[in-house]
C-alpha cells in the first residue's frame, strides 16, 4: 500500500498542470492517507483519470487485508519427540521385582497389591500415566507385559444346606465369645455353604463374606491357555440377608431362605494392547483389545495349577475364640524359579506385537502369595452390634464391594443400612470385578 499512497501523492502535481480548485490539492493528499480520502478522490475524478486506479486499490485494501489474514492458518502438528528427555510411555518386556527379593519378601510387590486392594470398589485405578513435556502427545498402539484379571459368577455351583438349631459348635465364621445374643447362642438357623472344591463355611449371621484361595479353577477349567498363564485365583461367597430382623429397620424380615452369591477371581500373566495420548496436559491410556495370554515357554513342568505352585490355608474362626487367617508357602515340589515367556499378538501396526515378553517366576510366586493372603478372609456382621473380621487388607474391600458399607472415604459404617447393596448380584459382581482389576492395574503400573 505504500507505493500506491506515494503515487497518489505525486499525481496531485500532474493534476495542477492546469488551473484547478485549491481544494483538489487536499483531496489528493487525503487519498494518499486513507480510505475516506480515496473515496472523495474517485468522486472528484469520476473515473476519468488514472489516479482513480490508485484510489480504488486503497479502498479494496480494506477488504483484501482481512481476507489475506483469514487465509493464513497456524495448525498444530505432532512431530517425533526428541530423545532423551522427550515424550515416553512405560513398556514392560521383562517383569521382575524392582527392589530385589529377600527370601519371600518384596516391598514393591507388597505395596502394589495393597494399593489395589484398598482402593474403593466403586471406582477404577487409572492406567500408568505417560510422560509428555509439551502437554500434547500421541502414541500409536503398542503392547506391554501386564497382570490381568477375570471374574466369573459361580453362584450356581454353590451347595447351600440349612442347619436348623445350630450352636457355636457348628459355626466356622462366627465367634460365640463376642456374641451377646442369647437366642442365637441357644440354637439358631445357620447355613452350610460349600464350594465345588469341598471348601466352605457355616454361618449363623446373614451378612457374611468368605474368600479363600482356589487351587483348581471352577469357571475357567476348560481354558487351557488361561490355566497355564494363571498366577493366583481365589473364590468368594457372601450371604444376602434373608429371614432376619435387624435394629433400625422395620421391614428387614423375610420369609425366604437366605440368598448366597459367589464369584471366582483369576489373576494371570498377559500382554495388553494400549492406546495412549495426552491432550492439553490430560493423559488418557486405555486397553483397546482383549489381552493375550498365550504362554510360549516356561521352566515349570507342572502346569495344572498355573505359573506358580504355592500351598495356602483357608481362613477360619473358632467358637470359644481363636481361628486362623490364610497363609501361603511355596510348594517344595517345584522350585518356582526361571522365567515364563509370552508372545505378542503379532498384529500389524502395533508396536512390540512381535516381541516375546518374559517374567521372573520367583517374583510372580511372591506376587501370588501376597494376592491370595491379602484377599482371603472372613467378614461377618449380625446386622446389629457384632462385627467380626479375620483377614488382611483386602477383606474389608471385598465386603464393601458386596454390601457397600464404607463408601465415605473408606470409613466402616456397617450400621447404616441405606448403604448396603445386598441382593443386587449384578452390581455386586461388577464391584468385585473392579477390586480385581484395580489390583491387576496397580501391579502392572508398578
């Protein structure tokens, strides 16, 4: 626009080669300075002079300048991040306890299992967060070793038998030394609940959760690949409050027998496929496909139990006081040493899908021990004042998954009946699944 303004300014001298009104001098000068002057000049010259072209260009510049600016775009494009110090996402190709193993003790494994078990049953733990210095990153699909879980409803496999007029000598999940209810102590209806493996319990109270290690699968026995990849499994059963009346409730009495639910939970070595991205500083990591768990090699010769072989006891309460919590020890017949190898899915376009992923069996053995010990136990409540528990970190979380009795920051409040989920089996199974997946994700993230 500067050359146009200069030309208009010079044209005024050509215009005054003949006698003209002096006001025309100001009109030419204004045309060289802005749009309004250019409009006045075009009106003066009536399109009969070359200077009109310069005035017209000056006027059109008001329109063309914004249009030119609109044509220019500044798109954001993802570019490969510099390395080192660039964007990254964790990938595990060999799993092993990071702090080392001291006998049967590993601090990091214990922390990861506990972190998953004490997390609320009503929510999920997020997958591992990637590193993205720019705040916006995108990764293609990739695969990584992990620990996965599956939960199955085995309610129809329970055998439930009434025990009329039962006494403390019959009970295995209740202690008469803390029971002040003389009617119950003198003989009450109890239920004998038995799993297909022969393990079970007898309870006289209709809010009971029982979980114990499971050697052979009940729900997944036909999945040979899953059995080979399994590192821990446990069973859990619970009573859903029938024919009993409790304080602060006028409608809890039911003529129907107690209803029981049961589930099997399996933890196994797997290869997960992930999608990871960061947008404006917010990370999103999701598993996009069903995990692979095809074991291609293992140093174990006995694969009927899974990756590791450990022996665990079942929890119990003894009337008159006492009882025992679950404890697990390595099966002396198998060394539980070496590695297990799993192959990626081999899918095109998925990073690491053609890799072989391995895990230290000794670390997996200790991991199995912590999962089973912390997830096994007894939680029982008579609906009034008596509450009994024999178990470790995960038992209250399993009871919360079933009854939703501690939703406020993990605070135990079994007396608040409006918080219970008793009877909603679909929701109970979903919450038990959340507990298992939280443990699996917590371990994988570690």
